[in-house]
C-alpha cells in the first residue's frame, strides 16, 4: 500500500507519522515499521451513545478488543496515537468503515490523531489462541509477545492481507522523517490459527 499525500492531513497526523518513521529507522523489527507499511490514519471521534461502556484507563488493548467483538460495524485497530502534548503511545481503539476512531479507553479529546492497522476479528482471536494471551491481551503488535511466542511473524511480515482491513486514510508521504519501512514479500508465511 503506497502512501499518498493527503491534503486533509493535520499537523498532529504529520507529527505522529514522523515520529513513527524516526522510531522505525532504528533498524529493528518494530510495531512502528508495520504500521508505516500497512497502517492508515483514523479520525478521532466522540464516543457514541449506545456503545458498550468504556473500560479501565490502563487496559487499552483488552478494552478495544472487547468493544470490537461486541459491536458490529467496528474493527479492532492497533497502532499509535498522539496526544496534545506530543506524546506518542502504542495504543488500540475501534474504527468504523468511514475511518472514525472510537477510543474505549481514553476520554474524548485526549488523542489528536491515530495511525493504525484495522484487523479481522477472527485473525485477532487466532493470535490470542496461538499466543495464550486470552487473559492478558497485550495487543498483536506487542514486541515481547512477537519475540517470545510468535517468532517475529507479525513484526516481519505484517498482518496477512486477507485479515487486513483498509479503514481510514492513507498515511502522508515524506513528512518530518525519511525512514522506509520494510515491505512484505509475496509468498511470506502467514500466522496460523
């Protein structure tokens, strides 16, 4: 997925993508490189009335996973968010087909921009089963999870194409840093259920 310049990209989105490129340039297998390769920008949106209640503030990944499973039309999304003060954090949220990000952990307005990968529910469930993380879900892109239990599959090859949901806007090209994320090659092994 080649990034294109998007006139609607905000300053917060450009700073977020620049921070991810700087971190990915360190040369290790990183969640930042996977998000740069496969991710999309999603627009922060207020928590809708009628959605499942928000969860504990320190449990972003389980909160997003719980809401995505219970809410038809929302996809579990994992990546990075930037706050008003410039803090960039690995985080999880839900996104709809229009690219609106709904954060079941942080209060409305805390995140100024989101860049992440929307994933098919069945695939995320298969990762949880394979990695024995049903009781403590650290997220699919968790570096320690990938290094210790999954032989870096996701960090090396990304989310398999059939399980990658293209929701949101393309990441901006050439903003604030110049790291090129690794590309997945054709025929790479996929994560088995």
